[in-house]
C-alpha cells in the first residue's frame, strides 16, 4: 500500500492507495511545530481507522509547498515505517514537459495535479485547483505544461476581508441561497461566492479565447465541488486528482 501525502499551506492531505486507487483519505491542519513523533502517531491512527497496519505500508510519496512541515513528516516515515519517501520536485521523473519561464517555480502540488489530470483524462486539459491560492495550469495534447495562472483562493479572500475591515465578521464560505442578501453575513457570503464564480468563469473563458483548440476543464480541491456544480465551464470535479498524480509519479520512479 502506498501512502501519498500532500502538504499544503493550510492543510495536509493523506491518501492510502492500492492499485492506483484511493482507498481512504484524511485531512489535518498544517502546523509547523508538529514533531516527527506527533506525525507518526497521527499516521498510525489514520491507518488503523482505514483498516491498515503499519506493516501494510510499502512506500510513500510526498508533495509539499511547506518545507518546514515536510522535514518532520519525512522523518516520521523513516522512523515509524522504515521508508525513505519519494519527494515530488526537481530531478524526479513525472512524464511531463514543463515549458514555463522557470520550470522549478511550478509548485509540487500543481505538478502532481497536472500529471493526474493528463494521465486520467488526457489532454489538452486546463487544471483548476481550489486551494489557499486558486491555480490554473494548461497541459497540451502531448503532455506539456504550457502556462499557469495564480489568483487568490476564496477562503484567503474572505480572511483578508475579515482581518482588514473592522466591522465585518468572519463568515463561513458557502453557496448562498440568493444574491438578494438582507444581512451583513449573507451579504458577505453572496458577495464572496458570486465574485469568485464570476472571476472563475472569466478566466476559463479567456483561456478558451487564447487557445485555438478545445480542451477539458478538470477541477479539484476545496470549494471545487460547489463551483463545479454552479458552472457549465468545468467538465470534471475530481477531489482525488493529486493523489492519482502522485501515485503515477511514484510508479514511474520506482520502475527505474
């Protein structure tokens, strides 16, 4: 069984995979002060909840945009499972070409998303990840990552509104029942949601305008499910996309 760990700025996603399929997954909040022992305790508990034992773990792969968290988690895998995990990054084979100004600037999470989308759904494909930031990465028919776009995530935008505006409360991010809000909280929820939805559709439309051929739009992460249900411009929502990409990268490197 393969353990796939995606370390984001706000959340850590853990997936247990067999045969390229996610058998179970868990999410925990990213904290930079967790020790290797604390991560080991959490991972063994998640394994038990999923019906696995530590000896069932054959290998591990990590995707990280938070180096301070990756090191204790990597140490935990070595200490508790005797595994030196594969870390997605420069020098690791992915089967993809990256045609950006600085290929090393592409986050490991975006790279794994693109690998997963291309291997599962084919290309050309626009991969949209709803995370702390919202990212758009275009992969052509030959598996080359041609461009990327980064904008604020909706939760980050809501937090900025709350922190920078004295009289506005912190609100839950949810799909509003109506745009005709009658209170501060509902006004904020509707404003955030529809502003973000409009920007999302405008960005996808602009990609379609500037790219001469049709392509699929595959979304993943966070609020992706809600927005994918609210627009015809997203073709597929796949919450396990990054794990699928990480599993492919692991297998590609394990084979040689």
